[in-house]
C-alpha cells in the first residue's frame, strides 16, 4: 500500500543556519538590519529564524519524555546530553547547570532552544518588517501575525516551566538604561494576560489555513487551538490559585506571584475552546479514521476481522499518517528525522531472519519504551481502568496464558491483533484497542520495516528487542520489555533517512481539544453535564469503547458505580482518558502538574519486565528499572545561576 505523502518543508519552517547572525541586535559589518529587511527573500529568512526556536522532538531534547509514559536507556545517567526530560524526572535538575535551560537568554544549554533569544528575534522582526519594499502590506501583516503568535507561544512555554517570567516587550539595545536592560519577573496573571492579548492581536491577521506548500506555519486553526490550551493552563489549579505549593512565593512588592483562584477563568477557557472547535469544524478538521487500503500483510485478517482491524488501523495510523485531518498544528521540520527523534529511538530493529537486516541498524535506536505503569493505565475492552472493571481478573494479570490456535473460533476476534498459539500475560488480554495499537508487546505484532513482525521481547529469542546482551548495542534495548510503536510509520525502513516516512509531530490534535472541553466544562459547572459527556465520548467512540455514562452506571461492570456523576470523579475520568488518548505525546506530565498531582504521581520507581529473561517464565517478572524523584520544587524550573548573578531584579524560584 502506498501511504507516502509529500511533506512540504519550507524556508519558513526549516532551520536556516546561514542566517544565524541576521537578527543580532548589534549587527556585524557584513549584514545590517537594513540589509535584512530590504528585500522579501531576506525577510523570509528572518521569519524562518524566528520559527527555528520551536522546541523539537529529538529524544534528548523533547518535553514529551517528562512524566511516566517513557523510559529510555538505563545508562543515560552518566551521559550529560542524553534524555534530558527523564533526567528531570529523576531529580537531577540544578540551578548551576539547569537541564533543558529554556530561560538562558544568552546561552541556552543542555539541549534547550534559547527561547528568550527567539523572543528577541521576534521583536526585531516586528520592529523592522515594515521596511521591506517588495512586499504587499497584506503579506507583511500575515508574517507579523505569525511572529506575534510565536513570541506569545515562546512566552507560554516559559510560563509553563518557570511560572512568572520576564516579558521583553520591545528590542532593548545594549546602551539602554539599567532598568530597561534588567527586567523583573511579572506575576503569573500578568504573564497570561500579555500572552493572550498578543495572540488575540495576531489571530485576525493570520490565514485561516496555511497553503499546502506552507504546512506547519502558524494559521488561524493552529493559533486558536494553542490559545485554547493557554486558557486551559491559566484556569488550572497550578496557575490559578496554588497557595498549596507557592502561596509564600512573593514578588518584590510582598504580593504572591500566583493569583487567588478565579472560577471564571474556566469560562474563558470554554469560550476559547469552543472558538477553536468551530474553526476546526469550518475547515474540515475531524477525528482521524483510516480510509485507505490496508497493508498487504493484513489483508486477509482485515477481511476476516473487519471491525476490530479497522479500529486498530484508525488508532495505529492517527499520528503517523502525514498531515491527516485530525492535525490542528504539526511540527514540520523534517530535519529531525535524520537523527535521534522519538520515532527513530522507539523503532525496533529488523529481526535477523528478515530481508534487509544486513544493511545495518541506523534509524533504529530501539531504546525508548513504555513504562509498566503505562501498560496498566490503558483501559479494558469495556472502557474502564483495570482496577475498576468487575470482569477483569486482577489476580491473573501476571499469569501466562496461551492464545488460541489460528483456526479456532476463539481466535477469530484476535486475528491481526494477537499472535495465535502464543504466550501472553493476563495483563495483555481483553484490553482496549489503543493498548494494541500504541504498544509493542510479546505476543502481539509490530508493524514496521514494511512487515508485520510477530513480537517477542525475550533476550535470547528470535527477535531480541529487549535483551541487552543480544542487541546490536548493549546499551540500546527496551529495558521494560514493552515497546512504543505509536510514532513508527509501518513503512519506515532502516539504514538511511530517505527510507523513513516523514510526518509532522502533533503539537495539537483535535482529540485534545475535545478532552479540554470536557475538563473545562466539568470544572466550571462544578460537575458533569451532557456537554461534558458528549465531548469525551467523541474520543472514546473513536477508540471503540463505551460511552462514559453507559459503562460507569453499569453495576455489572463498574466497581465505583456512578463515579462519572461527581466533579471529582469525572475529573479523574477525564484526566485518565487524556493519559491514554494522548499517551507518549507529552500531555500527562502537564495534566498532573496543572492539577497539583505531579509530585505524588512521579516519585515512584519505573518498573518493567526482566529484560534478560529468555522465556515467559524468566521474562515476565517485574523488576525496578529506574528511580524517579520529583518534588514540589521541580514543578518550577530553576533560573540559571548566571542569570541570577547578572540581573539582581530576578527572584529565584522556591527551593533552588
């Protein structure tokens, strides 16, 4: 099946290393600001430069590895540049040498983009774009709107991680007065007000939808979606109140940096989400369903088990099908498919007895896998957590079972999903389809390298994905014995960048907006309504599980009957739904932080199977893999010591 689509990489999105010096506040003798903004082509490179500060999805850089979805190589503690998000979860953050130092205005370090430099470049662009002679005013307004939005977005990323931040509203020259050069932090509400006002200013001048040759540039769909996310964060307990953690975190005036709780912020979030959803609907943004011909290796099973296989494809392809109809905003810089992004790191190596193995293992690091807790987190087939489903036997989740023979009636509904006559755990039986679509499990299938690979994680098995001793590298293996195939396109091959199917990483998907709406309505109305159920059920139906109000009211299924009818109960259900639907996409960490749950959730060790085990009996034994230590102080990242020493008006975050 041909699924390859052209991904348009434009100068407006690609990194333009050649223009690194273009927007220096004090230009060099080779090119001045007047040169940069004299003609459209140079100004376009300046626009590109502002985009170049977008955080990427390289395994060692991405915020997506925060939380407890992912676990990587076990020797990464001793390698400074490796897996920075996971290092933060291990309590390795410091003010003297910050991990993912987004604050570093001059010298952003440890794999982080220099967001304050990006904001400075945006200010320079906005103050000079009017000088370009060979551009129409409409195009200048559109480019300016993109840059305004990016400036606001970079500030939001800083507020996410640091709380109150410094807001450079204009270009500051080196000879400016000290009170202009060294700015204090603004209170959290002031930061959100500035970000939202700048986004509101940008949105009317953006194109409704980016042209096909400019996919990934900010358009009105993307901007409204991200604005809705900003409003959700603004309304959430961490940023809206938070006297529990940071009530004594005071500004120079003796007033708290964090505001008192204001319920109406949830209403503002609802309005922004509804506006974003309307714009999505007007532009045919819909939840993804697979509407192509299935891969040849699945054709027979697809025909015999059509309903479940269709559902599997809907969920397996929803991220990796390039520029599909669910994408609200995508990261389109395909340069990061060249080395080390998450698809590269989670892809398993082609087994030794498959054609093409002799080519090598490039583009298959095979080190980023799922935690055991993530495998437990997926629902049962009834759409309930495993500890809430009366029909799911918790006492046998670590018992090894044999799947039915291929020609038996019992195997019919497993066709294409689980291998016949194979050892699997009770934990792997009767789960929802996102479990089988997203994970790589022993007894299941891995669709990759243009094959459907019967997956065995045993160290000495035919397919040595988990065992370090039999892997190509003794450090690159799936240490929990649970893989993640969500970001690996089934047709991607190894050995060269050209053999990898490129697609935009989802900065936002439509499913996120629906779940945001359910959450905001539940909070504002202080309990669920029909609208709450309607929003979350859109996502659940696509996943093939029953509606919330159906399953949670069923006394024969749910242990906590009617949990969905209370504010707290529905909040838990929505957050759980988000942790599954948006698994591995960087959502759970921020969801737990927003609701003041992060320290409690993220301080438990990571567990997994015994990866050196050579059969079911020696492999399916839970062992601790990595300690995690996430404290209240880790919720706000430290301002680098060199910044504190330079600017006496800064107040350090608590605990650092």
